[in-house]
């Protein structure tokens, strides 16, 4: 149930500078091919995407390659009934119970909703000004409480929880948080929090009384040492932090121990073109290493494509469609085999930076 990819991300990995829209992108609205100010997202093992469609008060499921989504929670207008949501901000999947766990923000509750054919949710945590959600590998639920400036860990069935980050009021000291947004838990159960108003990402090791700044923390700004109201955060197996630097309209990568980050997507101002972002919020990898970004201001979810090198052939591979977008067909032992290609990428290959496809291929073939 982690948001991190189940694969390891190569330390020199790069991503396409142009996105493909995989959910929404047809303007603001409530049709099944539209989103309205989406926030958090969850990408399942089969690349099904679940989006917290905030202003439409619903959770929408988008199958891989689909042009329309399916409403799987909400759909009954805003309200506080068991069959309704009100400005949901985040969603994750609990595999054990095959259910959605939803931050029902304006109703100040966390609800569990059957993943398949569910018509109503069950409140599992009440009276909480909740933000981001995640689960660890033991099935513990982590919930951001913006009202108390803390993150709590809950065993399923527990309604009180344990403070694992913050809990000392609002502020910028290392033991405090300020209007934090999203949370991530790594394999060691360290908690990473996007500390929104402090313009930093904090790491709280299990049992720690204060956090460590792992990205930003130099005031708001757009230099490589700064963040501007960070939102979604994920961490790979090396401790590299990936963060949606929301109002710098970019996604940044901060290696473990680094004092500055690098821009991997965006950073060229805001806009609706495929190489621009507008206030990115939610962030996720899939198991192929594709990066998914909720492009809040553009009402869409985009995924970056991998450019892979196999036997000196350069392949632009769309993991959503399981096909090559160039004229080069990937083969193994004379047979087209996408699953084998994925395996080759996982074991041996490094994703290459993609700008213009043809120019990139020329450069890499030199």
C-alpha cells in the first residue's frame, strides 16, 4: 500500500519533459472525462489511477488507457451523509479490505468505502482536520491533522492514534509543523511530511522527538535550495526525496543528505502545455518508474514516459499503452515482448532524458 514504486529508482534516472494526460485534461467540469481541482492520487499495481476529485466531491477511478473515469465514491453531491463526500483531498487503497480510504476534508473525517460497487462509506476517524494519508507495510494508517499540526498513526480499528510527527503546535522549530499537507512512510517507518507553510520537507525517524529537514528549509523561493509551498512527497529506496514544489510549478528531486535539489519536471513557469505544470499537488510512481503528477490548476493527471536503451536501440516506451511510440520495435529472441522489456529495464537500463524524440535518438546513437 505504499505510494512508492515497488521498483527501485536508478539514482541517475531522468524523465520525459513532456507529459501525457492520463486523467482529466478536458477543462473543469463534472463529466466522466473531466476533473475539477483534483488533489491526491493513488496508482495501483495495474496502473489504475484513483483521484480525489475535490470540487466534484467524489473519487474517480481511471483504468489504464481509459478516456473516461468511473466514479467509485461520492457522486451524490456534497454533504455529510454516509453516501456523500465534501471536498475530499486524498485517497489510498487498503488492499487487506479491498477498500478506499478517503480524506473527507470538509466533513472532518476519514472514511472507508468499498472499492467495488460501494454506495456508502464508514467513518473510521472523526473530528480531524485531515490532510494526506498513507499506509505502511504493516497496515498502519498515517493521517495528517492540520488542525493540530501533527501526523498520527492508527492501527485499523483504533480511533485515537499515536503522534509520530509534530504535535507541539504550529511553528518552524524542528519539533513543529505548519499547515503540512502530505505524508509518506518509508520501509524503516520513517515519516516524511511536506511542511507547507515552512517551505520544507521534514523526516521524522520512528520514535523521534523532532524532525530533520531533508528538502528546502531556506525560506520560500525558487532557487535549487528552496521550495515554495510543497505538497506531494515520495521517497525511493535510496532516501531520495521527490516533492511537488507547488507554486514553483515543478517537481524536484533531493538526494539523501543533499543541500540542494534538482528539477526533474516543470520549472518553466505555469501553464497548460504538456511540458508545464500549474500548482502540482499529488505525486506517485507506478511499478514501471513512471511519475504521476496531479496538475491541480490544469485539472489533469499526467504521466512521464520512459526512454529506454536496449541493445543500442532507443525506445520511447509508453508503459500505459504497453507499446513503443517510435518506429523501433523492442524484441527479445526475435519476439516482441513488453513484459520482458519491462524486466530488462528493471534490471539493466537507465531511463534517458527525453525532449524531442527524434533529436534524442540521434544524440544517443552517436
